[in-house]
C-alpha cells in the first residue's frame, strides 16, 4: 500500500485523451470595442471619433454640473429669504416686549 506522499500524480496507465494541456483564454472585449488596437503616436492625433466622443462627454458633464449649481443657487435664495423672514419676525417679537425702548 502506497502512502499519499509516495504515490505518483499521474500513472503511466492513464489514457492520453484524459490529460488536457493548459490553454489560454481568448481575449475578452469590452462593450464598444472594435477589436483593433488603439492607435499610438502619430495616428493617435488623427482619431477624430475619439476626440469628438470625449468632447460630447465633457459637454454633457458640464451641463449636468450647471443644472446642479443652478438648483443649489435656487435653494440658497429660498433659505436666505426664509432667514430674512425669521429675522423680521424675531425683531417684531422683541419690539413688542415691554421695557426699555431703543
């Protein structure tokens, strides 16, 4: 009886069809990949589609940021108006109290 340490990993009686060689996985592409490598050097400057796409993304992001800033400005004006109303109400309450008149 052989122990697990002295037992050979593959026996010489194994069928050749049962042993598989290591294989490499095929290249996996992301969404939108065309399969061609990105141009480098001189050709990279000529890629108008990539530049146009980057410009559109930049404009879209700027538009979203502008909308967020406009919304924040509107909320800030509303809060300032509310604070002014509270200050006026507080002044009215303090003026109605007795005591020294300023």
